C-alpha cells in the first residue's frame, strides 16, 4: 500500500469512527442497576436506575392492558430481579430487542396513562427513569424535561385548605412545602440522614404550629413520602389560595465544615424568566391574586400588570423572609446573615410571596445530628412560625381575621384620643 493509500485508509476509518460515535452506534451501553415498583395511594411508579443516560420510548398496549418501556443501547444483568406486583402493576417482564434494546413490559390491572421523567445523577444517586402510571387524562409518554433540581411527577394526593379564602374574616393561609420526596431523597448526611425525611418532619411541625394560631391556617403541599413536581408545588399553593409559600430544605455542600441556615427569595432574573413563561402560556391567563386578569389584555398591558404583581410579591417575600431569618438566629448559626436571592422554581409564583428556608447543612455532621432530634426540628419550626407571625402582624391581608382584629384594635385606641 502506498503512503497515499495508507493515509486515505486511516482518514476513512476516522470518518467511520466519528460517524458511529455521533450516531450513538458506538456508545457504551447503559446498564440497568435496579428496578423497583413503588405504590402510593392513587398512583404507581416504576423506577429504573441506570449507569448512564439512554434513549427511551414509552407506549401502551391494550387487550390486555400493558405499558412498554424500550431502552436503547442498554443491558440488563442477570442479577437484576423483576419487581413484585404492586399498585396497578400486576407484573413486570423484560426481554431483548434488536440493536441492544431492553424492553420492559408492565402488565397493569387497568388501562393507565403513563408519564416519564428523567432524573439525576445527583450526588450519590444514579441516572433514573421514573414512569408514573396514572388513571387521569394526559398524553401517553409525555416527557418531563430533566432539571438540576429533580423534576418529579405529581403526587398521589393533595392536601387542601379547609376554608374559602375569599370569605370575609378568613384565615391567613400559609402553604408549607417539604422539599424532595419519593425517589428524590434530596441530600444525604454523613450518617445517611435523608433530607426528604427531616424536612417533612419540620414542615408538619410548622403546619401544626400555624394551625394552633387563631386566624392562621397551614396547608402542606405533601404530607407523605411521594413524588411532587416542582411546579406542582406552586400550583397547590395557588389552588389553596395561599397568602405565603414556604419551602423547607436542608442544604448540602462538599465542604463538611460549613454549617448554619439561610433564607432565599426569588431573584429579579428568575422573575423575568417566569414573566415570559406566563405571558407565553395560555393557561397562565387566569386571574392573579386580587382579581387582576391577563386574559384578553394586549401584550404591553399584560406585561405591565404582571410586572407590578411580581414586584409587589418579591417585596413582600423579602419582608417576610427577613423576619424568618431574624428568628432563626435564636435556633443556631445563620450561615448567610442576609436574605439571598435565586431563581429556584418553587419561588416563581408571580403573586404569592414565597421563600425557601435552608434549615441547616445536612452535610455537616453537627447539623445533621441536630436535624435528627425531634426537639431541634420543633425549635426550627417554631422559629419559622415566629418570623411568619411577626410579618403578618403588620401585613395581614385585607379581609382576613387578623386584619379585622388589627383595625378594631387601632380604632379602639384612636377613639379616646379623638374624644379629647
């Protein structure tokens, strides 16, 4: 072979390799590491843990009812056992398809509407595909885009407020959101304490404390260990007509010496991106709090109305968050002495004041030890409540029992002064 022919051979081989890599024809197969079925009260989920990302296809078959998940360029080791029947899943089978595709078949007790979400990897947790089997309407195989903070399917049940907030003399509604849940455990402490567990305890304690206060009512976005999409948390607060949204978390960082709490509200940049989303999506044309509607408005006016609502919401969020941060000083170290601003999805309601409380660094051994103690979790919940109460004592929404009581008190004090 001449030098010229030799060069042409390697050039052609290089092009072939590039083509194979670009088309996925020579990628390392993603190995299935674990399969499990998790049954909740009103939904069932298949969780597939993988060594890496893979293309997937989800569809249903009938007579009998089945859900099929095809994983391309994948492998299923013999050691992986098929999950037992649970919920609507009567059985799980697996088989090989052409082009190194693994097919998982879920036999279901009734027709279902599957949705799939891709999560991870986050920390020690691998890539996961989560197939939720619901019975409601929705597009078959609708995919939820991956997110840094794992976006998860809707929870099996919803906890709602016990009153109609539009009524005169109503309670102030505080929506309390326990971060993570279900297959998304959140951060792990040095001793394997899971964030999703401790924040649920704190959220429940906070709601209990709120409900013990006349004129206030707490509502949980989730009351158990199940999946919940980030935006669904916001929507549940809206459906409960919440006056304040508080998301509870426990921070984590690579440096195990870092400790303390911090409080976040929405950043201006996060507000801008959310405004664009609201203006672009038809379902967001519904009324904002206060009866302001974007529906039927021209683009300029709708943008102005939304901007006014968001600006007021961020200002109120900051005022409430400052009170909570001040109260957390009494519980322990505050890592960041000023309220921080970020673009967290759960803070993006344009008309509900919202804050995210990082109660401690679960990655710090001392903080983790405290978070495991019920008494300390109760102190955190009480501190958050004290901050909320301090805020609403001066900022009770019109029409609430606290606002009416405050006006009556002011009138009683002012009446003798006028008499003189």
